[in-house]
C-alpha cells in the first residue's frame, strides 16, 4: 500500500497544494511552523478521518474559508483508489471513494493503514491512560471493523447514558430509563474488553523481542491490560455504582476508563521507570505497531515520522530506520544534514517554507 499523491485546498496554511510521492522515503524539511506537520496530518486524516492532534474540522479549515478539501490517490497491488474528503466548519465531513460517497466515515478505516509517530508519542508510557487507550483504539480500528463498530456504538451509548445521569439531577423519574442504556453499554463494552485483552497479549509477544534489542538484552518488558471492569462483572458493576454515577453525573466504570501497564521486571515504569526506560518502551511500542500491522493485515502500513528522529539518540535512530525496510515513509525535519551524513536513503526531498512546498530531488 502506498500513497501516490496528495492534493490540498484551503487546508490549514495551504490554499492550494499538489504533491506526488515516492514509494520509498519522502523527506519534508524546513524551519518550524512552516507547514510540514500539516502535510502529515492531512495524510493521516485521509486514512483515518481524524487528526492525530485531536483537532476539530473547524480548526483545520483555512482561516476565512468554509471548507477544506483533501484528495489522495492510494495504490495497492497496482490498483489505484481515489479518496476525496471535504472538511467543513459548520457541518460533518463528507467522503467519497472512487467518486462514490460513503454513508459513514468508518467505511474508510482500514483502506490505507497509517502509523503516526511524533515526539509526543515518546511520552505515551508516562502520560495519562487516555493516550494509551487512544493508541490501542487507533491500532485496532484500522485492523478490525468489528472493533470499530463496537467502539463507535459504545461511545454513543456512553454519551447518552451520561446525559441521562445529568438529567436525573433535575428529574429523578428518568432513572428508570437507564436500564435501556445499561444493556447496550454492557453489550458493546464487553466485546471491546474481550478484544483488548487479546490484542494486549498479541502485542506483548511482539514487543518483547524489539524491547530486548533496544535495551541490549538487559530488560524484559511486559504489557498488562488493566480493564476498569471485567466483562462478566460489567452489568452488576453498573448497578452497584449507580449512586456514585448519579452523584458524579457520569459513568465511572467501563472500557472508557481502561489502562495498560508496562512493567520491566516488577517495576511499573509508568510511575517508577526512568525517562530512558519510558522512552525505550515507547519506541518499542511504535516499532511493534509496525510489525503488528504487517502481521495482522498482511500489508505494509504507511509510516509518518513527525520530527521524531531528532528526539532519539543514534542507536535508537538506527533501530527505527532498520524497521522501516520497504515501508513508504514520510519524515519531517528542520534540516537534512544529519541524513546526508548518515546511511539514510532519501528518495524524494521537499523544502517547506511558509506554506509553499518545493521538490528538491
């Protein structure tokens, strides 16, 4: 799977931009705040419908405009697929695949699998559980349509249940309607918990070898899934926690409160690991993500590296670059001297300055 081209209209700081890419490594260099990350973000949105930053569509549309346009040409096994996406300031996005509009954005997920790696990802281990859930969810949503379906529905039901909990404060008779949402929450949530358990086990098997190499064989890492509630106990827990939920006006138990633990030996490195241990675990996690995508989907993902190499020492840079192999890769950086002086292969190079992109090679 590769992305052949990208076209942007009124996207962030770009009024019009058309780029063609190499199937190997594509480098975007230039000073900070010139628009390099915006290109990677557009590719990510075209594949997943979401910004890696969590930005709303209205924040992406170029200032003074009402909508943005992203067009990508994707190729798999020699067959081209066109993805056409409109982001609107005051309405939901619309997406067409090969000229045919799709009804749900979820239909796009999995067509083009991408992995985004930024300096912020190096903090995924020490940051809050939201970041770790987001990592797992994005991985599984690209690999498993059933998981995507269950997660989308779970979040919708969760929002409705939370709204009822808020409304009960003013009208206690609404409490009887909670059972409708409880049944659905348990149904979707139990499937999410079950799939996360399986994935955590698969990921641990994948990450062990990677982490051992990165740590020079000195450490063995474990990934432990910490569900807020087990699937068999979910229904009863919702009942016993009702008073707490009513008081806090939110649902206190469920997959939306899950976490993942990383241990080296018996040490919980989220809390007690050194910065070096945490960053090594984070890099191991991202490298394992590449291997998992290959293994479970049978296809290479597209790798987006946003100024992350400057955050790694030469040893870790080497491990990352060795893992790229034949993957189409997009890299942003402030300068290319470090790459020129190293063994890095640059198939296509672009210079980015104030929303203008010039191909250098």
